[in-house]
């Protein structure tokens, strides 16, 4: 049996309740009473690129930008996933034909959706069978090397969507502000997988950050990733009760790297993996810089009524090991 689900650049649909994860959220499906991570069972992952363009972006421009985005993910030295261009096609993304296709579709009705990734999943194993990405041609696009005012950077959005294509959910490492016309404007982001895109004209999201690298390496570990990196684990409480949905961030003062996770079960537990050994500053904060449904199903009891808190000491991450259980207490706003 198979099932098709979708994830979009503004809102990601999480399939079922995720188990505690290294790095940020991964997609999962319930199989025989357990959550199974959605990922490709074999690599290279083959994909097709559509042979059509849009005003300002030719078919060749589109194909080249997509290729650069795939190459960025494949170049992560601690991840084993690889991708292979299977060919150029006239097929549109979104058909359940077993072929993963990237291309344009006109969806003016989705006026806040730049792009969307959909999945065809083997319901018995959780393995990805097909993943399609459509880019909304109702928006103006560009592949210019330095960006183009008034147009969205296709390579940046492709990089984000290929993260979903590979099985990654969203990262909460970003800062936004509400705008008068509705929605949010991104002020900064420390992850390509932040769910809200930068404004048009910028190419700031063409480069993977530490959180993205930790996420893809967790899904598809390679080399000495597991033995060389370490993790921070613990639980979050408020008023003596476990807190679900808190955002926990590990900051490495030596490198400036930020990697985040969430408290993801009824015990308020969290685990942040893919960290460089050494001291880390750990911060716990409410998820208030993006819409909650960008990260969690609406039925999940996400709690945002608390103040930002820091662990009162540097947490030392051992090589190839875990920090040990850290208890973090937060207070109401």
C-alpha cells in the first residue's frame, strides 16, 4: 500500500507524531503501532526535471539551479545520500507514476506558497517511493547569480524543498516579525529548513547551515559522523509538569554553530545530535517565530506559554557520546 502526503514551503504537514529526534523534525508514519522515519531506502535517489520554464527562468536555467541545490545536499561530508538526474521530462510534478519530478505549476490560489513537496510512501515500511516538487509559477522567479529584485531565488527555494524531498521536516532556527498585511517577514535564519522564505531578491538561503547538516547526517549518516559527533539530551518542565513542543537550541561558542530540536513526547524529553564535542550553551524557548502547524499537527498539545530559559552552565558534549540527562525548568510568561 502507498499513501501520498505533501509539505509546502510555508506549512509542513507532519505525518503522525514524531519520536524524539536528533536535529530537528523528521517525517514519520505510524506502522504497526510504531512511528517509522520516512526516508529513501536506497541511493542514489533518481529524479526528473521538467523541460519547461517561466518568464525570467528558462528550462535550462531551471535545470541548472535544481542541479546546484541537489549538489549542495550531496556535498555534506557526514551524510551518505546521493542523487542522480534520471532525465528531462514533459511530465508535470504530482502524478503517482513512481517517478520523482521537479517542475513548475501555476497555483495562483496558493498565494503564500512558493513551492510544495509531495511524497508517495510505502505504508508497510515508511520508505519513500516517489517525491515530487512543484514551484508555483504564479510568483516571479530568478536564477541570477546575485539575485534579482522583486523575484524569488529558485536555487534557495529548491534547496529547502530538496530537504523535504530527502525526508527532513522544518527547523525553528529563525527570527521573524509580523507584517501588517498578514504573515511574517524573515529577519534572520540559521537553517535553510526554516519554514518561511526570505523576501524576494535575496540569495541568503543558498548555503546549508549547521542545523541542516546535522539533520541530513542524522537521516543518512556517513563516515565517522556517529562516532565523532555528540549529543545533548534532557527534559523540559514548567510548574513541575513536562512541556511538549519547547524549542531547544545548542549554541557552540567556539564555532557559532546553532543546532535545534524540540521536546517531543509526554515526558518533555529532547535530544540534539550532530554536535561538535566541547562546551555548548543550551537555550529553551517557545515556538513563536513561525506558525505552529509548520511543525506540528494541530491535535498535538504544543505549549508556548513560557519564558526563554538557559541552562545555568555550559553543557559539555563528549565525542561519540551524550551529555547525560539535563533538567530544564521554565516559568510562565
